């Protein structure tokens, strides 16, 4: 009896129950394959982070005495796909059983299910031991009847279930479930944004291997020490650094953006979480403990805001993905059909907010939530870019982008392409929002206060035109009806001017 256990590139948790016991009849298989590096064009740092993390895990397992079969990108016997390499590994091990952890992506779930059916030996799927809920946990929470799921309701149920930030009497700590309203301050450069956790790895050798293999990437591979954690020890150090330096101000400046810092007080923990170097519960618990240890330094509003992202949004998004795939990926409820501008791949655009957010993404494989949602996403939404093209760009560019979390955030939350199933309103803003929450407008050739002039901020006409175009759909939505009604109240000449300006902006989108 011999077993092969497949480990995927986002399953890097060295504390998975699999590894508790050394078993000479088990071979762990990891593979760097072109089918994964090439299914979308990825940022250089994303490919590096995943492959280096896989190599670290393989070394760790070998060090603990486990048997490991590792396919490197350049190995001559690497068939560059899961099925063919698995067949090789099964034959080499004379395996009688195949096991793998539950994949998080629909595409891989299908591929591995087909392989299990056809491999001719006993095959089983085990949990990845990573999420707080099962794939269908969110769907079960809402039941089949609801047409729209509200994250808040699900989040409260997880708080109650885990006891996180709950009083003994079952009430939320501080008497409120949600401190979002306290978390909307702009940031003016003080207190200084914390230094991010410093990586130490030198990945130049691996980068040379990736290039030699001909993998087409984009973005900067990172000049010095690699900035993303590659094993659990590094991920824990990153987590501690955030609790110490970032969390105290996370809440206050959660929505702020500033040219002097790409992360402000955000954690940059999404990559470590998504490749399973950190468990979501331990991250949320670490925040609660930091608050309990010193509530004066780590306020409840910051702690609740952070915990909500991890145990609320992250789990909820995953539930939407599994409930709605595969049709969800092609949603386009608003009928948007503009191609993605080519400057998304270069950052060469004059609009300073977009130049900064896209340029930063290309340089660092990271942007924080508000940059993704209210700058890049909001532009695509109001301009009317094809949601699927926006989604493919987001999937490639960010180090933390795995389809189960990226796709619903883009298709649902950011592009409203699911018709409002995930988010009850479209998230978009005009220049007034960007100007309030960032310093981007100061360095911009466009005028944030103008709508129609030659140097008027393009976001203004696009924003009002968006409401005019979709007024019928949104006028009765209590969360945004006011913006729509304001658009509808404009006199006919103004409406026509906005429509004409927006049409011209769309026609000249490459020149913005
Ligand atoms: P923090 O602000 O420090 O938040 C803490 C953690 O909460 C994050 O690390 C993340 O794990 C979780 N989180 C916060 N918001 C969300 C959310 N909306 N959905 C799921 N988890 C959340 N997140 C990804 O992990 N991968 C993606 O590919 C991704 N794509 C996105 C695309 C768009 C258009 C938008 C609007 C959001 C996207 N997000 C994605 C969610 C969120 O923007 C990122 O998780 C966050 O910016 C990562 O940075 P951070 O670790 O500093 O986050
Ligand atoms: Fe962006 Fe408009 Fe401000 Fe320029 S003026 S930075 S385009 S919001």
C-alpha cells in the first residue's frame, strides 16, 4: 500500500494534519507547472512567491523526514500539467491511493475531480483545514430563497459562533457590531505609516529559472529582499509586525490613500492567508488579543474593522464564489463592453489617482482595498469596461489574487456585474471622494472640481453619466437613490453635456 498526496501551490500550511505523522508509505507531490503559471498573465512577484513558497515547504517536509517528489519548472520530466505529472508520480510510487486537499478554485476542482474518476486507483479529497466555514456554509446561512445575500448578517453569525469580540451575555463588545462609520478618516502624512515587514529572501536564482523556462510575466520582480513571506516563520513575523505597528491605526485610516505609502496601515497579510501560511482564525484572534492587552493603543473600532475583513468578508466572498460558479465569471448585468485600456499594463495615464494606483500595483503586486475598489474598480465601472477583462487583469496583477477571492470581489463588489447579488449598491465615486480621501488630486493635471471643461476630471462626467445610464435600475435603491435622483434632476442641457463628455472620454480612453 502506497499513497501519493498532491499539494497545490496555495496549500503551503506546514501544520496541516497530513504532516503530523511521518509515514514512509506516503509520497508528497508538489509541481511547478506551466498550466498554472500561464493560464493568465501573472505579476512576476506572484509567480516568485508561489514557487518559492512551494520550495520552502518541500524543504521543510524533507527536513522532517517526509518523502517528497518535486517537479521543478525546468525539469526534463516535467510534463507541465497536473494530470501527466501525477501519472508519473503515481507510477514511480506504485501508488494504490491518491489524496489531495480540497482546491479553492473551481477550475482545479473540476480538473482534479476528472483525474480522480479516471486514475484507476482509490482517490480521496480531504479538507485544507483553512477556512472557518465549509464551501457551502454561506449558502446554508442564507438558505435558497434569498435573491440577495447581506454580508452583515453572515458576519454576525460568525462572530456569535466564534465568540470573537463578544461579551459573555451574547452581545457584541462595545454594544455595536460595526464601527465602520468611525473608520473613514483621510490621512495627511502623520503619524508616519509603519515600515512594512522586511523580507530577507534573495530570489534572483529562482527568477532566472522562471525566465529561462520562458514564463511570460509582467511587473517588477522586486529588486532587493523579497517582500512577501515564504514560510510560516516569516508569515508569523509579518503578522506580529502588523499587530505592533499597523493595527492601532488600521481603523482610522482604513479608507485613506496617500502617495507616500502604498499600504498605510493595512496588513498586507492577504498573500500569507491565501496560500495558507496563516489561518484566518489565528489572525483574527491575534488582533483581539492585541486589543485586550492594550485597548488604549489598539482601539475596538480598529480591531472590529480588521476582524470583520477576515471572518466576515473573506469567508462570505468564498461562499458566493462556490454558490455561483461557473456562470458567475461571465456575469455582465450592466452590459459593459469597453475594452480594458492598454495603460493598465504600463501605468502610463495622466490621471494621477490611476497612475499611482496602477503604477504601484505593477511595481509591488499590491494595492490596498480602497485603491482596488474606489480608484481602479470605480474607473472601470463608470467607464463601462468589460467586467471579464477587468477580472483577468486583477487576477494577474496582485500577489494575493486567487480566483475564489478575486473573482467575486471584481465581478460582484467592484463591477456590480452580478446585478447586486453580492453588494447592495455599486461602489463608485467621483473626484470629490478621491480628493477627500487622498492627496492624488494635488499632483494631477485634471481639475477635480470641474465636470465638463477640457481639463475637467474624467471621473466626474463618467460618474454622473453612469447614474444617468443606469437610472432605471438604481433609482429605488435606498443606499444610492439620492445620487441617481440628483442626476435625474439635472436640466436636459446639462444631462446632454455630461453624456457627450462621457462618450468623448470613452472614445479617447487610451489618451487619458
Ligand atoms: P487588509 O486591509 O489589511 O485586510 C485584512 C485582510 O482581510 C486581508 O488580508 C484579506 O484577507 C481580508 N479581506 C479584506 N477585504 C476583503 C474582501 N473584500 N474579500 C476577501 N478578503 C478580504 N483580496 C484577496 O485576497 N485577493 C484578491 O485577489 C482580491 N482582489 C480584490 C479585487 C477587488 C476589485 C477588490 C475591491 C478587493 C479585492 N480583494 C482581494 C480584497 C481586498 O482588497 C484585499 O484582500 C486587501 O486589499 C489585501 O490587502 P491587505 O492584506 O493589506 O488587507
Ligand atoms: Fe484622479 Fe480626477 Fe483627482 Fe486627477 S483630479 S487625481 S483624475 S480624481
